[in-house]
């Protein structure tokens, strides 16, 4: 069975509570439940991981590299700072979609640089919680065409 890993970066555990004018009112749990349902419907296994710590994200990617076919990652603030997570994604060599709830291009200048976009399979941003759903649709399609 194909497997998709969804990685949520720092502060995403507070979705639905923090800056709802930017990130919306959906909670991380509601997003995960929707994605799990989408994957289950297509007979694809789905794993979820959230951490506020860069090293934990790197460790998780490395530890699960042999069991994952595709990654959806919202690096959150690490988008603009983490060469280490970028290197981990290159090292595990698993296709991934960079996703964001907001559109970083319309945010502060420092949020407009991504260390991931140039190595990503694709980028989906600016659609709130729907960004994750669109990424899941793309991940499912990838797995249906490329995974055994």
C-alpha cells in the first residue's frame, strides 16, 4: 500500500487559535481527519507528524524514509530558515509538496524566500486548509501513477 506522510512544522499545533485572520479557523486535527479520509478512500496509508523542533522533523523523515512514498510538508517558519530540513528532504529523496495555508508571496518580505520550493515536486499555498487538500489530491495522484 502506498503511503503519504504529512509533516506540520512549528506552531501549526495552534491552528484555529492563532492569527485566524491569516491561517483560518480549521484546527490541525480537523485538517488531519480530512486528509486521512481522502487517503483512506483511495486505499493509501497516511501518517501525520507535527513538531515545533527542527531536529525532530529531520529525525522523523530519516526514520521513516523506507516506508514513505510521498510527503506533504508545511515547514511553517522553517520554510525561510531551515537548510537542515532541506538537506534531510534531499537525503531521503522522496517527492514532496511544499504547502502553506497563507500565500507567503503576499506576506512580509522575510517570508517570501523558501529553502524548499526549488526542490519540491510542487507548491500549493494561499488556500487555507484547502491547500492541504489540494496537496493530498496531488499526492494521491502521484502514488496512483508511480507507486507499486
